[in-house]
């Protein structure tokens, strides 16, 4: 196997001599700066580049979705540490997640391609390049499928709770699943219509989240007759886990924040549709996390301070609310105005809808790029781009179908559904940290792009690596006692299943086809040079 440290077509090693295998040189003078940058990475411009820098940020910000993640996973921290885990845990996790985002953004600036994480890993690995790209790609792809399923099913669950409060509809497994299918189909349609609509709706989504948080926070501070004190909101303790070692209980409560802080790699996946991608995409990654840290903490503090009964019994009752969403119960109890409480829940429903739409956008672009490199079975179908809209239409519907299949167990057993989607957080963060680790191992061989961390790169990068290793260990541990079928942590099984699947697929097709036998019409360089992988 070749152990050369830099592929011939890597910009870090200088211009790539043209070998006469295609007509890229003839077209080069007409290329824009973004198209030329993409060509240096080995690909021709196929997707429509119509997304602004704000639109790029908005896609990642929408997937993080503080109005979705903070609301739907609030009960995790409420039962595992209580207010202290909520209000202290959010910014604590946010600092480390920001390090991960900063480290990812620096690599994104160098390689602004829709493939994102897996392509970065392949470029940065000193050896076994295709192996690194393959396994990172499968964790990223299946993690995003699981996230899309979890977001849209969560949206359906919240909307059913809203319908129950507003119209007296009785939520069942069947009508919740049917609503999920409607929601995810709408997301597929909206993404199919073109990047201009996605750019517009992403901007609407960002403002919906910002204004929505302001409305909810304002209502929670003006309307209630009483609030909890600052000291109670920041330090009050509540434990329903069954564990008695309090530091461990607090750490398990951090899952609420860590679950919400996912999806910001979306800015990389839409890089080929973003103008001035080498700076706009990394900024989108970082700013989506920064704004989420600030806005999320304000939202969580306001909800927690508005809890009316802060006793142990009161917090236990709140976590067991019939609405299924403790924040929704806080709205009802604190505002003493059912109409206003329903309106705030409607804002949350809207945010979750936008969140799911952005998740489908990122998931489909990643699957398009992965198929372009011949990774997914049936790649010749999934890598096609609609010439009218400039979107990967087939990949969009591939993601819709896979996420729907992944959610079918929710019809019969919610525990089974949670088991199959539990790969979302750990699987994605494994994919996030791999290129960061490889970048650190490259040392000075890595030539930074226009957006970089300068002298802070090493410190921030290693903090990111250590944090992800820590959470991957932490979040495979059992979250509650006693351990039963419904409380068992299925994340290790889900991660192992992804690993086994990717190994099987590697020997079934990846070893022969992945980044080896590509459709040259989509390439700006010879396929044998894409990762400089000469021999397996």
C-alpha cells in the first residue's frame, strides 16, 4: 500500500499536473473560485450553488434546533441531576462541543465538499485512506439517517401532544406514525423543489428559532406569578436514575445537551451549494454552535426558573407529565393561560418541522456525495442530480425511505424504536472526531485553508478529541437502575451493528468499487488519484 503523505491532487502538495484523461483544463478558465476549489478536490460542480452564507449557517442551526432538542430531551436532565444538570450542563457541554466544531471547521475550510467528514478523513489519513473514508462515511451516513428519523418522529410526537391539548385528539402509536410519514414526506418534497427554496426556508427557520425563543422567554418571565430563585435554578438537585454516586448522575444528565448539539456538520454537506464555501461553511459550523449555546441557555434557564413546584415530589410529577413533555407542562402551570401555553407549544412544533427539513437536506447531500464515490449499494441512482432543480432528488428520497423504515418499530414498541435510533449521537460524534484526530496526527503537514485556528489549532483539536472519547465511553453506560428491557442502553449494540454492516459492505463492494470505479463525468481528476490509494 502507498504510504505517501499527500495525494498528488491535494492542494497542500501543489498544483496537480493534468494527465489528459478529461477536459478539465479546457473548462478551467470558465470556473468560478468555488468551482475551481471543488475541482482541486477532484469533483466537478453539479449541484446548484445558490446558498448564501446565512443560509449555510441556518441549515446547521436548524438541525441543532434548541427549540426541538431542549424541549424533547429536557426530561433526560430533569431526572438525572435536575435543574443543576440542565442549567450548568448546557454551557459546560457547549464549551467542549464548540471545540469540536472549531476543529471541524478548520478542516472544512481546507476541503469544502459535500462529502464532508468521510472525504476529510480520507485526505488526512497517512495510510489506509480509503478505509478511513469508508468507515467514517458509514457512521456519518447511518447516524444522519437515525437523526432524521428521531427528529421527525419527535416532531410528530410533539404535534400529537399539541393536538391532544388543543383538539382533544388521543395520541396512539398508529396516528403518531402516520403523522410522522406525512411530515417526512413534506420534507422530501420541500427539498426536491431546489436549493433556492431550501435557502429561503432555512433563513425562515433561523428567524423562527430566534424569535420563537424570545417569545417563549418573554412569556415565561412576564406572565407567571412566581419564579424560582437563581440559586435554586442553578443548583437544585433531582435524581430519578437509581444511582447514588452523584457525579455520575450529573454526567448522565449531560446527554440532553449532547443530543441537542448534533447536526452542525450540515454546513459542510451543503458546501457545494454555498457561495464562498471555504469561509462560509466553516463559519456556519461554528456560529450555529455559538448561537445555540447562548440561546439554548437562556431558554433552558427561563423554563427551569418557571417551574412552580420545586419540591422533589413536584419535579417527579413534572417528569411524569401526561403531556410527555415537561416544558409543555411548565407552560401550562406557570402561565395559567391554556391558550398561551398552546401557542408556545405551537412555536416548538414549527421549530421541529424546520429542524427535520434541514436534517433531510444534510442527509441527502451526504448520501449524494457518498454515492458519487460509489459507497452505497445502487450508487448509480443516488448520485444523480436533477438537471432542472440542481438537487440530488434520488438521494433525498433514499434518506426519506431509510428513515421511515428505521421508525417502523415505533408502531409496536417505543423501546425498539429507541434502540435502532440510539446510534444517532455516538455514531455521529465518532464520524466528527475521526478527521479531527487525523488532522492532529498530520501535524505541520496540514496546510490550513483560509479559515483556520492559527496557533490555537493544536490545543482546541486535542480537547475535541478527548471530549468525544469521553462521551463515547460515558453514553454507552446504563443511564438508570434497575436495568430492564425498556431502560437498557442500546447505543453500544447500535454502534456495533453499524460497524459490522460497514465491514460486510467493505468486503462485498467497497474494497473493489469505493473511490476506484467512479463515473468520470462527475470527476475533475482521474479516479485513481482521488485519494492516492494505489493498492489494498
